[in-house]
C-alpha cells in the first residue's frame, strides 16, 4: 500500500524486509504509534484516510484518531483495546516493513507471542506516566525468549509529562536493570509522543535533549535476523502427492523452512532415518534449479522411500535429532492451569503427536526474572517443563532454528491451544 517511487525500488529491495511487533501494556499507544508511522510515512491511501476521518468524527474526535488504522475489529473499537494481531505493510526509500500490532491486555498475551514468533524486532511501548509495568516485563521477556534480535523501548506519551528528560532516564534505568538478567543483545530507547508525532517519523521540536535517532530512522538501520537460507535444510512434509492409478508419480509438497535444496542434494527422511537424494524440485509442475528457505515446492526423491505427512526431509550432513523427550520453555496461554494428568497434543511443524508433561521444573518470576521452583503453571506463566512424546519428532533447539525448535500444545479434550513452546534440549 505504500507509495514508493520506482526509482527507489531497487534500494528498498536491497535493504530487505524488517518484521517488527509493537507490544506493551494496555493503552500505552501501540495502535496510535502504528497509525502515526503509516500516516507520516505517507503509506495511507486517500480512501483509507477518509474512512478514518469519518470513524474519528463518529467517536467525537475533532482530529484524526490514528489508532483506527489498526484496530479493525468492531469489538476493539468499542472497547478501545487491541484484541487480535493486526498486520500492516509499508515502505520507505530505505526498506520495507511488516508490522504486527499485538494486544496489550494480559488476557491476549497468546496473540502477542504469535506476532513475536516471526519478528526481527520488537517495539515495547511504555507510558511515560506509568513507567515499567508487569505486562511490559512479560512482553520483553517473551520477545527475548522467542528469539527477537532487536528490542526497542519506546517511552511514549512524553507530551503528558512535559517532555521531561528525567522521566525518560528513570524509565531507561529501570528497564536496563530488568533487562540485565535477560542478556538482550540489542536494547535501544527512544522518547516520543505518538499522538503529537514527535520522534516517530519526524523528530519534532519538543525533545531537543535527545540526540539519538527517531523511531523510524532506528528501524531503518536494524539488521534483520540471520537469513534462514544459511541454516541447514529443513523441509516438513505437508502433503504426499499421488495422482492415482496408472501414474507412478510421487511428490512431497511443503514449505522449505530453512536452508537450500538442489536436485542431487543428499537428504535424510526423519524420523525414520532413510537416506536418499532430491531428484527434482517442482513449482506448479515446472522444474526448478533450487529451492531456498521460504519457498513452497514439491520434491521428488531418487529412491522409493517411505515418506508421510509430518515427516521431515533434512540435510543429511546436519540432520535434526529425532527424540521422544523434550526440555522446553513454554508460555502458558490457557485460563485453565497446566494439568499433568490431562492429555495434550504437541504440534511441531506439520507433525502432531500425543504428549505428556512429566515435570514442571520452574517458572520465571516476571519481576525479578528468577527461576522459581514450582509444580503449577497458570495463565501467562513462562515455565520450564519436560515432555514425553508418544512418537518421535525431528527437531532442533529453538536457539538454532526457530522453525523446527518451536511447537504448540493443544488440549486434546477441548482442542484449545494451551501453550507455545521453545525447545531447549532433547
């Protein structure tokens, strides 16, 4: 939707895409911030702007309510909170962006975890009047656990504290003390007013004591996460294609989550461990010279090996390890607490297996970041658990590969997703 001149297209593509989320506590201004980014970077079409103007007028606002650009659900507009994850796309002459506006309310932390799972950066908003809140800590911790490489603390609503430098420095000091226990590799701070537009896209004149970059300038400079193409090849099989009687074609369709595959690449089918080579790579029935991470393709194999949906076709040189036991960090997303007696399903890439929680080791105290021994896990807790699986899965530690190191737990009785997990060890 962004209006980017053709002359800058090559430069935008060269800079790459940055995926980032906005997070924080309720009413910290996340939706307004994204609206400001879109508005001031001229990424809003005229009809969208007119619709926001009409909606703002109906709500009694004399000026544009920029939060309406992202709060698309009617329930959100009525309550004034963001419930779902709202994705927006825009571009500047420097790069392209995908933004996920994630919920601030504790009840919807699971949606925030969903948005963070694919993000390169997180913008954690803090209301300058309120300072660092428990939900701010929780979102920062979850973003770090999910492997978000860059975290920017945006101290918003500085206009409501008279743009006081001391307020900003106090919040910065509190955040640094908290973050020291997490080991975040890249943590930045920006004072701003999303409502007034100061230090978001334009610097404005209200913050002369701050000599760092405005938020958009900072986001333009960040390096995205390591390219998935540089990791070992991981191809979860989504579908086995067999056209029918009289046709001996057998293909395996899916998305290459990481690495590169070529015709002739030596691969191993997991968890069975059968070795073979890629015979052909097809896209819409046409052969391709290679597949790189992110490509949806169909593979044919050189040998007649047994491959089913849920199997993993992986590089034979650096294969994932099949296992029936996991140590994992989980974010508990269900109102009902973890019950070791209940039956859960573990969904990992395209494979689903029965799982049992054999031990709860500890949970993270969101205030001190200490690991507290516990036997219970409740809504929004971040806990270290051990799992036993009925059948093996082929996985990597989350720190090595986000695609094959992540899973979700599903309550078999209710079919509700109850946890998002990151594999630490097998």
